[in-house]
C-alpha cells in the first residue's frame, strides 16, 4: 500500500472480495478504492510464482507510506565501544541508519519520518544548570518542576502544594539537600532534552541527512562533557560561551574539591525512554482528528546504545502500555549493544 490511507475495514473487504481469483507477484489489485501491489506469494512456507486466493488465505499488508517516529537515545554509552571494537556512534550511523535509509530508497517508500534525539541530563549545581541551559538557548524549568525533579532524584515525596505554589519551607529543605549533594559530588537534578532533527519529513534519499544527525549527536558530546577531556572549538559560539561559564564557575570556588563534571549524560538504563515514547504517542492519539489520507500505519522505532534493560517507574510503564494498546501501535526497540544473558527488553 502506498500514498493512501487504508482502514482495517477496507483491508478485510479487499481480502473477502478476491476469493477465487488468481495472484502473481507485482500484480496490481483494485477493490473498493484500495490500490495494492502483490509483493510475495508463500505456500507451505515456500515462495511460489502464482496462486489462487481461498477462504483461509492470510494477507499481510505492508505500508510504504507510513508515519515513522524514529527516536534515538543519546546516552553515555554512545561514546563507548562495542566488544568487536566498533564505536557505538559509528555503529548507529553506518551500521543501522545508513542500511535502513538505503533500503528505503531501493523500495521506493515515501514514509513521513519524524526523527528526534532524546537524552537525560544529570546536574549537581542548580546555578550552573541554569547557566548551561541559558547558554544552550534552552528554557529553564520553573520552581515547581525543580521541586519535582529533586523529589524524584532522591526518592522523596513531593512537597505539599498550596493553592498557588509549593510550600516555601519544603523548597528550602530541598535546596539544603541540593547543597549536600553538591558537597558529596552526587548528581541530583534531572533534565530531559529533546531535539527534533526532522519533523514529518518526506524525502527520496535519507542518506543525505546522516551528516546532520551526526552533528546533532556530537553537539551533546561537546556541550555536556560526557567524557573528561573534550577539545573545544571556536567555530561554535554557544559552546565557547558555555566553556567561559564553566571556567568562571571554577574561579568562583577555588577551594572546592574536584568531583567531576557538574553535568553529564545519563546511562541508557536511567534515561527518559518512556517519556520519549509517550511524546510520539501524543501525535498518534490525535491522528483521527485530522486524518492524513496519504499515510497508512504508524510505527515507533527506538534506537539505544543500551542492552534493553531500563530502570523506569512502574506507573509510567503501565500507563505507556495501556496507551500503546489503546492506539493499536507497537514499538520496535533496536539495541546497539550485544544482547545480555537474560530476556530483553526488561523494564
């Protein structure tokens, strides 16, 4: 199916009205306004050249013009190496994305692709967090969101909220806990970041987008110092301003022990996987309000450098499962790391 919307009812009508007719590969089928091309015929598990449709013949419909939500997790493992010596970033671009885009071009698909990079940042110092987000031109979360992040990071209950705002005493206690985290070197604050590389984009050759994807991934690597030593370049003004802010913070606190970077990327198992999937489901939930008559089917693909084990909240897991069942959509999880000795994915 290509360049048209076909509902499940129309698929069922197409199969029932063709009983007793013959089929062969590359045959064009027209019924009830549905246009479909026969790609492969199987009988007894073997491919055949021709056949007759019977009452028990099973049809498998594939859409070449679907809505694809490609979510790439930028985690700390992305800059590590596979046991075979291959870098995970190279494995992402050359081992998965390039063969996928090349296969799309060979099959002549016209998918509407939304490509999003998502990551979770871990902060220790609230003041440097605001400066870093401001230097990257990202919005600073309000005080309510700050209290929620601190409560989630320390497994503490949410502070009591009045009619207008949180209790100032609770906020003060959370700030004291933040100062304790700064002195101990623990990263307490969490901040989820999503960067949209492509929004409902349809092009013939997706391989031309690979340099832009690699540039966006390397942006996180340069900006947030996921490794200890990163060479700063003067060609990016926002990175230079960030480097100046970090140097100023070090001069302000010369007596403070060096405990590592004040911000870093989270591990894949501690990332915001379910949050990213729910953002994609938000687009799917409202698809019936303004139906695109040139697209059939929705697909969510998540690419991660982890092993398929994720430490998530049970409430988020159950809610995401119910939303996916209600929408009738599945999620394909692609793990770049070698599979573990247990069943995955595991939440």
